[in-house]
């Protein structure tokens, strides 16, 4: 299953929830391609729609024993996710003041007019 747990120690409700995300191939259970799953199927197995940066941040916090502080202090600098552990993309240049102001106006307008 890839989670490090054998099927026998997982509660039945977790096994049942995971079932829609698995398929049989060559006599083994493997994870389905999420690009071929519906939104409803992804939600049914416990996934929420969220930006990739937030998904990486959640993963890093989980990897750090659930501690945001430990994720910030992470020393696993060889990990491909290490630069993204704070939930931002360090390769993206900062927004200019003009662009920040333009985006704030667009956001305000969308909130006002829905």
C-alpha cells in the first residue's frame, strides 16, 4: 500500500475509504492515476482541492512529526521539497508594489461583485 502499514493493522474504515483510489494490476493493489479520477472520487478518499504549495507544506509538517516549527527548521536539505517547505515558491520573484496593488483591486472587485 505504500504507507508503511500492512493491511491487517489498518482500521476497516481507512481500508474502505482508500478503495476507490486503488486498482488491481498483476495481482497487486496499486494507486490509480489521479488524473483519471473524478473530483468526487478524490474527495471520497480524503483529499481536498488545495494549491500545490499548501500540499507540499502539509506534507513537510507531517514529515516533521506534525510540527510547523520543526518543518521550518528542517535539515533535510537534499529533499526535493526542502525549498518549498514554507508553502511558497522561492524561485518566483517577489511581486512589485504595482502588481500587488493591481491584484488587491481585482480581489476587492471580485469580492464586491461576486
